C-alpha cells in the first residue's frame, strides 16, 4: 500500500530552518555540521556544473530553418533556459536553497558553540 495525504486536515505551517536557527532552537555539533557542510558543498558544486552546461544548452539548436525545426529549436531552448519552469531556473533555485541550508548549518554550529561558551562562563562563576 502507499501513503496518502489527508487533505481534510488543516495544514501545519513548517517553521523555516533559518528561523529556528536564528532563535537558537536548533544547534548542531561541529562533526555533524562539518559532514553536512561537505555534502552541501558537493551538491553546490554539482549544481554549478549543471548551470554551466545549461548555459551552453540555452541557445537555439541548429535544427534547420523550416517551421518544424524552428519550433523544436525554440522549445528546447526554452526548456533549458526559458521561464521559471526551465531547467536553468529550477537548478538556480535549488542552488540557492543549498546555500541557505549551508548558512543555517553554520548558524546551528555557532549556536552550539555559544551555548557551550555560556555554560562554561556560568560554571566558572560558580567555581570562583
């Protein structure tokens, strides 16, 4: 069997990761954060590679000057780099989400460091 979405239930708004990190509700240890950062960097490099190749595809294909060839050429060009549903637009948006996620991971790692520093300062004042 499959999973089904109960469309009668009220939608639950998701709190964006950036907001959760900025309020200090999310923290991340450095080892895990470093692994996530490496994975995100790898994906951003892949997206950059795709964007470079898309740039070469987002031009008219040499399919001739007859109406069918011209129409197909335009269709392929638009699929690669046309409107907001083009491959270029989708991969650009994907890369931006990766960058934002990387920023959130860095912030979550800082949150843990700050919490550790605060705990250490509290501990030091209790010892003295």
